[in-house]
């Protein structure tokens, strides 16, 4: 980890800028691989992640590891982040989906800074929530298996959250095919950003047809 990213991670761990600090055990900044590598992005820490301090642990994490292994990647070779860095909880202290304001606040405050330091060759969003952070009108059911491009030039491949696959295991072959495509795209992009870009307004309308 370079000095800039290390300093940023300390800032993230010390963050008390929103109400999610009240019920968290700890901040979960994510795990970092080499620069110009693959970056996987989920929505927010859950119960297990909040306790252990790492993203994607438990059953979902095991399935993600299995999918990564199928394309010859390990956690040490990639970065795994969430848009939101603290666990959102409901009134019964159970997991809940982060709301739009939480995604916007935490994602713009921290996630983009992490991406600017990591400069990933390919970003993979897991599930509809992380996809919508980047492309608000996108639907994962329509965009899964497709590549979209941010104004900043980062290519984003959309796929399902592993928790969704665990509930809908009939989609495991499609999920496996997505990861094979991720491997091909990773090699294709070869660490360089896509030159062609679309504006955010164009992205929002385009994703409606995917």
C-alpha cells in the first residue's frame, strides 16, 4: 500500500461524519490489491464484516472467493471495497440496505478517493445497489453481464451480488459465465483506461435499454 492510500485508509477508519457511526463496531475500508488491478465493489458491510473488519466474509464471501478462484484470482491480487464503509442497521439492529443519501455521502466522500489511488483496470459491481451508485437509473437485472463506462474512464462490469446467487442458485452458471467474461475483459483492458466516454446523462438513458 502506498503512502497516499495508507493515509486515506486511516482517515476512513476515523470517520464519524454520519449517523452510521452510532451502531457500527468498526469501519470497513476494504482490502487493497496492487494498483491497476481488478476492483470489486459491493454495497456495505453486514454483521460479519462489521465484526471482522473485512468485506465479504461469511457465505457470500466464500462464494465470491470460489468465483475468483475459477478465474485464477485471489484476494491478494485484487481490491475489494464497499460503497458504504459502515454497517447500516434497522431498528432491530439487523442488516439493512443503505439508503440513497448514505450511498451518495460515503461513496463520494471515500470511494472515489480510493479508486483514484488504485486506478483499477476494471471495476466489478456486485448487485444492484453498488451499480446504482455509479449509474442511478441502471437495473442489475438488465445490466448484468454488460460493461458501462464512467466519465472518469473506468470500465464497470455489472453482475449479481453473491447473496442473490445463494438465494437463486439456478443462476450459478450465468454467474460463472460473468466471471469468465471478467477475466477476458481484465486481460483485454491491460491496465489502460477506456478512451471513449459518455456523459452521465447519456449513461442514465443508455442503461434503461440494457
